[in-house]
């Protein structure tokens, strides 16, 4: 996926959500095993890994819960280091999920 910018902020979508929503619509019966996140800019230097925003982490967590299989997250840095999270829960340890809705 790629960022979908919109001047009517926050109407845009981050690349992570674009990729997951596309995969979910186009391949509904296929599990997401890994998502790789990388960024580059023509206007400023990116010096470290780019980590997903909270909304993207929540979407990834819900896909992971729905498919009952961990999603590995690769965070690529400009110096070609890759941080690996073996589960979305590593990035969102106290994730909100549908189980919590059932408590009410």
C-alpha cells in the first residue's frame, strides 16, 4: 500500500491500512503473514525506522485476531536495518479487541 493523502485531514489513509484493506477485499480467505513498513522522502531525511500509527496498529491487531494467526511486522530503516516484531501485539501490547466488547 501507499499513503493516500487528502487536504481534508484526517481523510487520508496510511499505507498500512491501504494494504490491509486491499488484501482483505481482494483476498478475503488469505491470511496476512507479514507486513513490511518502509518510508522515503524527497523533502527531508528519514534517519530511523518508521513505525505504524495507533490507528494502523489497531487495524493490524484486528486482522491478526480475525485470522487467528500472528502477523509479523518488519520495520525498515534507511540504513537497511530491519526491526522485526513477531506479532502485532509486540507493537500494541494492551490491544483493544472484540473480546473486550463482550464484557459489557
